[in-house]
């Protein structure tokens, strides 16, 4: 089994067993690892270019039930706080089928930015289960991370505090 396949199987397994809970990680802030990824139109998006904005970084996949369940709430946060300085970036960790991800985005009417994930970015952020949410402050530091699905209210409270 290839390294990539092992990573995917691990993420799927952890998502199924742990994805329905939320684990909030607090502590000293750390600089968010920079990355450049493509959005669905092929445009490159660089995290460092978003300094001055609060960033909600969401690692997810179309096949992940807790991820799918959070989409309406993330869309609401994007709509409600986007004009106030929030940028939502969703990093899709689907294997292969980028066309399938694009179709999913269209079908679900997702208006926030969806990026094609990579193993390197997943490793930098130590993604072990999805959904995984990182809140990054205006200076580019990770202020909170939430591993697994659930409690979008806690995410929203932190967004309000960071804005």
C-alpha cells in the first residue's frame, strides 16, 4: 500500500470514529504554516496574502458525513462575517476526482473559497481527522483549532472575538 493510500485510509478511519466530536485545542499561538493552493477555477491562493484578515481554515472532504453536515453553518459564517474581515478557506482532501469536488460545490451552492488540498499542507497542519478547523488571526497566527465536527457556536464566538 502506498504512503498516500495509508494516509487516506488513516484519515477516513479517524473521521469515522472521531469525526463526530469536537476537540478544541488552545495554548500559545503559533504562526500558521503558509501554503499556496489552487481554487476551483485554477487561481492560486496564498495564505500569507490574507494577513490583515481573520481566516477560518477548514480541512474537509465530500465523503465525510460530519464535514457535509457543517457546510450550511460554514456558509452562514462566510455570508455573515465575510464583509467584516473573515475569509473562509476550505481545503478539500478528496482523493483524485477534482471534477467531483467542483460538482459537489456547485450542487451545494458553496460560495466560500474551496482549495485543492495536498499531502504537504495536511502534514504541515498535522491533520489526523476531518473536519479540522483552524482560526487564524489578522497577524497570521493560529489562535484556535477544532478537530472533528460539532459545536459551530464555539467557532463563531472565536471568530467574533478575533474580528
